[in-house]
C-alpha cells in the first residue's frame, strides 16, 4: 500500500440491522431522556426505511439536536407527500436560524431547496445558490441546482457555477458529473469526455486469487452462498439507484467472512491502480484523499432488476466485483445484465447522450471494475432465471 494513500477496510458488523434497532429501542426505553440513544435509534430507523417511525419518534421532541432535525427532514422528504415537503420548509427555516456555522446553514438550505423544487416554488433556485455561497463544498445543493438548471435548459449556467466552485477549491463527484453534462450540452464535447476521464482513469481486471482457494470459481461459489444467505438481504431500498433488486447494505459481517477476504484483495488492486495514475494531471486526481475507507454493499438481481443512471456522491473512486454472472450475460452479445457508462438521457437528451457515447462492460464472474465516482453508469435487466450477483464499493474520503 502506498504510504501516500492510506486505505482502510470497513470493520465487519456483528449485529444485523434488525438486531441493532431492537437494541436501540431497548436502550432508549431504559433511558428515555437520553438524546444520544434517541438519535441512534432514529438513524437506524431511517436506514431501515422506517420513515413514519422516525417522524413518530422525533417530531414530539422539543430538545432535538441539529443532527436529529436533519434526520427528521430526511424522513419527511422520504415519505414524498406535499404535506411532508411543507413540513420540511418549516423545519429547515428554523434550522437556518439556529445553525452555528455556514456549513450547517447551507445543509439546511439545501434540504429546503429540495422541498421547494418538489412543490414547484420559484424560491428553490435562490436558496440553492445561497447554500453554495455559504458552503461551496455542499454536494446536495450542487446536485439539486444543476438538475434544476438543466431542466430549465440553462446548461451554460451549470458550466459557470461548477467552474466557480472548482475555482474555490471544491471537488466531488456531483460537481464533476454536473460539469460534464453542462460541457456536453454547450457543445464542448471533448472537454466533457476529458473531465469524465473514464478511458484514462478506469481499470478492469480479474481478481487475484485469494489464498486457500483452488480457483476464482471456487471462491465465488462460496462467496455467493454467503451473500444469498446473509441476514441483511432485503428487497428494494429507498433512495438508491436499484430497481426491483435485492440488496445487502452491510455485507461485511461475521455472517459473510469472505467479503472481508474480497475487500483485502480489492485494497491491494486499488493501491496498485492509484500508484499507476501518478503523473496524470486530472481534476479528479487533484482531489485524491490522503486517507480513505473501503465501503461496500451487494446488489443481487433477478430477471427484471437493474440500476438506473447514477453516480456515487459519497465516493472518490467506485467499483464493482462480479461474483455470479449467468453464462448468457458473460458470453452473450446483448445489453442485458451489462454495465454502461455514459450520460443520462433524461438529463441531457437522447442526441447529446448518443454523441457523448456509451462504454459497455460485459461482466464476467471474477472480474472487477474501478472508475471515478463521478462517472455516470447504469445496468440493464437480464431477463434470465439465474441471479446476477455483485459487490459494489466506494472509497470514502476519511
């Protein structure tokens, strides 16, 4: 591992999500005045998509912290009702007044802007602009302002504001992704492709064979069994790009020890790839963290499951390891079950998306793919009886 890039693997969990919620409920019941236990329970309930339970828990609390109110805002936004969005406006306005830093004030304004966009309120744009003036690094405000302006056909303004943020030292996947789209839409296609950087910065290879296994097929067979029998396996998850899929949000656990083996191997490959990029001048490499955490999840698709166009907003580098791939995907010639990098048609239009181009990855069991987190990607339903199983991962700046 390069001394200049300290990459840690996230710790294995001993409890599953249901057990954590039960323990947090019991702890709060024993100490009902504990703000710490209340906040812990609220966070776990949000992760479990139990948004009504979060609202029931936090709405009556008069001593909510700023962080708890942010969790409550997320729950109201997640129920996706006009009433919930209007509640967000009220809470966010209070948070703007109570915030003790510009970053906190910007975070509240970004959530207010999201609710205002949903409610069709003209004030959304000015609040998102204000959030970025307070905190140029705010990812949510950047994402929402870019989407709003692109929807209004104002691509040049996206180029302008993203350029200003970069000049102020900001750099993250949402910012680069928005700028790529703005550049493509304003006719600066070569600049858009260069900033996307996929062809220059990605890496695809077969995983080095973990010790103790005769072949990658043997390793993948046992890993697939552990994932399919994982206690965290759930169908669907709010707020993700996954549609009609099974997911494991925290596969690294005592129930799936081979996930830890996989992450250790991925850590080696990532370190080597990062070292190989030395000397390349690219904005993505200029924001490379000195330290990071390797965070993973698993996506398991039946015949109709797929991923919509998305980027990984919390990551610097992202990737996928393919555990089980039906032969008709691995050896086929259609798009079913494949990964595509490109630009989302719903944001840039079919013509610009075609002009930018798509890069198709035909997955093979045992193959890994690394790419910058700002590169848009999606998958396609495979329409087969056998499941497609992968472990996706991000490097989160530490």
